[in-house]
């Protein structure tokens, strides 16, 4: 099973791992730590539905994005990277023709922290999304009911009350609406 892991000094890697391995150079996340949960799944669907309700966007979950273009900068990231939610401009859907790995990057990606997942893994993953050309990234923290919006790597603006404001996307959404 492919898992995310991170060397402490570089971005997340996609590797084969079945157990926890920790030493001075590596930290591997076992399968159980990268798994979604009830709340993770609920928020993933709720955020997807929010964007699907907007006429200008389409939201896709668990979509593989082609990461080959960042292989030189992040050699261990793997051939694809999968956000929890990817938001694209609205388009027609052709169910007779499918795409296994998107080369067109989304406008926005959303990552939702799973209960056993290390937050830094998602922060590092955001940097890879920006290297791919994605202009806006959100990290959702269910337990604290906080959303961090990134328009550059490692520079979040966090919201835990009022509205989440994403200037790049031109979106405002109530925190209470998301976490209700």
C-alpha cells in the first residue's frame, strides 16, 4: 500500500510501507495513520458539496494529480499526488471517457487532517501543490474547527471563527456552515 512519509528535512514522499519506521533520517506513516475517519469523510463530502453547489466550480475527491513535473525538485514524491478535494473550473462530464491521472492542475486543493496524521505532513504536501502550480490550498483541522488557507508555501492564514476568506478563489464561507 502506498503511504506518505517524510524525511525530516524534505517534503513528503510516497513510498511502500507496511509498518512504522523511525530513525534519525526518516519518519514513515503506517497505513492506519493516513486513513480517513468518519469526521474526515463527512468534511470531505461537505466541502465537495459546497463547491459542487457553486456554478463556476466542480469538486472532485481522491483525484490523482500528475506530479512528474516536480520530480527533479522532489525526487521521492512519486508519480502522482492525491488531495482530499480538488476544485476545478466547471466543465462538462463525459462518463464514457475517464482520466486516471490529471495533468491539468486544480484551482484549489483541500487536505483534511486525519486523527492519526501528523499536521506537518500536510503542510509539506501544500508546498508540493504550489510547485505543481496550484494557486490555493486549504488544510482543514477538524478537532479545532480551523481552516488554514495557503496562497504560498508555509504561509497560512488560519480561520476558526467567522468566515474563511480565500482571495485567490474569490470565496467566503462560514466556518460554522462547514463544521455544522
